[in-house]
């Protein structure tokens, strides 16, 4: 290894360390609030098109998976553009860190859905609660580089997920078993990010 390679490696390591100790500001409050509204709209769509999700599993999954993809896509695009503005030359490292923290939870949710659909369709009622619990783990994992109050959002999703599982049976597939937790939860996340951003702006 040449001195130049070693120096570049040291610089890369330093950038990663700085990224890990810097609060991530790539999430936009308005976009996060919009994803909460998407969840409420999706609950209304389920009530209209898949009122009996136990018999229309495909329709139920279609609505909520589409909502998740739309929300993730919107958040990802906004995270990329906002990070370039807020973190400048560190944006690449900051985005990678954010993705690394949340990707395991997203992947777990996807795999769990596939396994239950193929191997245990009678247990599909557990999905809403499991999705919320897994989402809470993603928030807890990301909390070290987000505003500290974000743990309240993680606790919210964990609580609602456990309540949803505790409901048991097809009652857990009620449209609002997803609409209320994700609608209110994302609005809570947006509020936390908004007030943290405002506080940071006032201090600067």
C-alpha cells in the first residue's frame, strides 16, 4: 500500500467516524407527514376495496405494500436531495449510514410477509402487528443519529404492534389497525424532526 492509498483510507475512515457522530438531517418533516397521510388514505382504500382482508389477502397486501413502496420512494428521493443540501460533502456517508440502519428492518418485514403468505396463510392476521414491531426496531436502530425524542416514536410503534397482535384473529386486519398506528406514528416522527430542525436553526 502506498502512502497515498493509506492517506485516502485514513480520510475515508475519518469521514465515516464523523458521519456516525453527526445528527442526520436528511429526513424532511413534510415528507414524513405525507407518509402518515398515505397510511390514512390506504386504510380508507382497504375499507372500500378489501373490507374482508381474510378473503382478499391479495388486495390487502396490494394496498399496504404499494403504500409502503410509495412512502419509501418519496422518503428516499427527498432524503437524497435534502442530504446534499444539509450535509454537503458528507451527504454520501450520511445517506449510507441512514440506509444501513433501517435496511435490515425493511428486509425482515419483506421476508416475513413472503414466508407467512406462502407457508402460513392462516397466520396472516399477525402481519400488521409484526410490521409495526419491526418498524419500531428500525426507528430504535436509527435513534442514535436522530433527535433523542425519536425513541418515543419507536415506543409508539412497538406498543401499537403488540396491541395489534394481542387483538388476535382477523380483527387485527381491520383497516385502522394499520391506518391509525402509521398515520399517527409518522405525524409524530414528522413533529419530532420539525421541532429538532427548528431548534438547530435557532441555535445556529
